[in-house]
């Protein structure tokens, strides 16, 4: 049996998101899993990063004005010395404990609610989720939080067609790319295809049961379904400027699809294209490997 952290972000305890959260927790526990819940609104989670997150910030600094806050540096120091604010440390412990992370939220302005963004900003510190003191990013076999599956469960007011290939909002996979690739994959977690419930602004009660059944199937497959086949940074597909090397993609592939393997059944290092000969690369371009990643690589998303 597995350990699963569910993070919920909706202000209304009678909402669809709250119902899906309760269902997921109960369903997973009934299957024998151990589940922890972080209900951010119920916790009154502080969503903003500031100096209070790092209690030792600027101590004994010679400047009269104190040391300038540098989020990457100060969060890393606090993380590595065990001196983070207690609420951040508690959430990090939950993630370390977990085998899977589920984020449950409504899509607001094509993103997460601010409280969930604040949970991400504060919890995924340098030294915990990324940074020179942990393994290189974009690799679920060895990055900082490798070994954990990750699922987005999102509700949307718009109809499904609006988030399709030709839909006015763009593909849902593209809208969620900052979370799927920029958070989960960057830190080494293994992202699954998102679970989405569309048209929720005027959702009749009879639609809830089918949505719940569909969600149950996804929860049952949390540890068995094929993940999103993102490319690994150190798998031989990217150069040292973090650009995909020529010839790695199938002809006609463009946009964010460049960063997934052409064969959906392949994952991370297993794509034969990642082993293409050097002649397929740009002149002088060398692929990034785990051994060649410089610890000072400019990968910090918080500077």
C-alpha cells in the first residue's frame, strides 16, 4: 500500500472541489492506502513568500540595513539548516513521506488559486525541490523529488471543446504545462495526465456520479497508468543551452509537444531518438548528461 498527499484549494467546503477531495481521500483509504490531507483554506495557509519564512535571514549581517532577501539563497540556507518556518517544514515533511501527490483545485484565470500558488512558492524551496545542493532537474529517475507520482485534479467552468486542439483557450495540457512540466517534472516527480471536470459553473447534480466514477478509475490507476512521457534533461536530448537537439522530434512536431517523446509508450530515457548519433545535432552541440550538469546552472525559478 502507498502513501498519498492530497492538497486541496477551494474556499467553500460545500463545493465540487471539496466533494472531490473528500471522495479521493475516502476512496484511497478504502483501497488500503495511507492518506494525508492539506486543505489550504481550512489551514489558513499563508500564501506569500517573505523574510518570515526564513527566521535566520540576515542574522549577524554587517550591513546596517541588513542583508537583501534573495529567495533562492535564503530558502536554501534555511532548508539545509532546518530553519524554515514551521508551516513550510511541515508540508515538506508530508511530501517526503508521500509516494504520490494530488493537487485538487478549480482553474481560476487559467491558473491555480493564489493560495495554491503560494503553497508551491513557499514549500518547494531551493535545497528541497531544486537547486545546486540537489540532483539536476527534469528527471524522474534522479531529481530531488524522484520516486513520487503526481496528479492534477482540476475543475473548469468552460466546456471541454474550449480546451481542445482548436479550442479558444488552447489545449488543457498546454495550459497546465507550468505545473506538469515546470513543477512536477522539474523536481523529479512523475506527472500523470490531468483529471478534469469541465462545465462546472452550471453542473447539474446528475453529472456528479459519472465524474466521481471517472475519478475513481484514475485513482485506482494512480500507480499503474502510463505517465506523461516528458524528456529528461540529462537523457541526451538537450544541449547545454537547454534546447532540444535537432532530429530528436518527429517531423512536424512543434510547441510544447517537442518536450515529450514521440512514442507515448516510451518514458524518460527510453526513447530511441534520445540515442541519435551526434551527426544529427547542430555543429558543436553536445547533449547534456547527468555528469555534465554544472551545479551553478541557471535553473533557479525564483530569483
